[in-house]
């Protein structure tokens, strides 16, 4: 950040950073939700409210084998996830989900971290409040090792951070034949001070169709 400021004072042109973008979603853009997408099922969801208009404050991307995961973090304590397969154009989009952060729990020590990864996060079921979620990703045994994702996340200044995430996806049925998703992410990040921070990030969300989103550039 200070290097950018010095270059600006010296009159140097700062190269524009290419940040994640898909479907018109990008840093600084906003999107609107069809009110019915949430209103009809809000009483059944873990979240208590959802802003109909959300502004994107940060954007991240994860590259997997032949797939890309885009994440757009908003001012509503939420993040919109867009998954593409076989390419990075709009026609390659296969899934869109809107998540809200539920909780972030610090992982205190190595023993707790090992237990989280080897015994808890990949179990067949996960209980949150009085709700039971079933694991979506299948495995040959009862336990599924968490899926590693390395996310590069950009803020509004174009600066970025790197986070290692060990993830698992769950869901439960709703009354209208839709599902509520539960996303668990055990995250490791090297902080500026040089130490490694670890946490479990819990988010809940729903799947959206293109017609339920209006994107403003």
C-alpha cells in the first residue's frame, strides 16, 4: 500500500490490477435480488434478514482442476459464489449461491486443528442450532477429507491476500423443494506480523438462478 502511495506522489502510473470478474460481477459493482427469492423462505433460513441490494467490497478466486470458484464479498456480511467449469466465461457458469456469514471460530492449537480436519469437518452430518445438514460431497467411506482451496482475495485498493481453505459443503431440505446450504471452511492465513492464524468459518446460503439476480456494473 505504501509503495503505491509513493509511486503516486512521484507521478508514476500504477499498473491496473486485474481482479476477478464474471457475469458483470466485480469489485465496486452491486446486485439486486428478486425479493421473492428470499422472502418466501426467510422464516426457514438460518439468516434473519437479507438486503435486497448488495455492494461488492472484495473479490476472490479459487482455481481447481478445470473449474473456477469466484467469490464476491458484500456490505451485507455476505458473499456471492459463482462456479464455472471448462472455462471462465459466462456460458461456463454452473452454479450460483448467496451465502451469509454465520460465525467465525478461532482454532486455538494444533490438536484442535487436526481434530477439525480429520474428524469433524468431513462428517456425514453437521448440526447447527437445531438444524441438521447432510454432506453434499460424496466419499467411499463415512468421512470425507476436506477439499483444499487456495483463494486469492482482492480488496477495493487492488491489494490481495492469500488464504488456504479446507472446505466442506452440506445442505438440508426446505419446504419449497429448495435447499439451504452450509459451507464450512477451516482457514489458514499468514498474517502481516508473520504468524499463522487459523479459524473455522461457518456460512449458510441458498442457490440462485440468473433470473433472481440483477447486476449493476
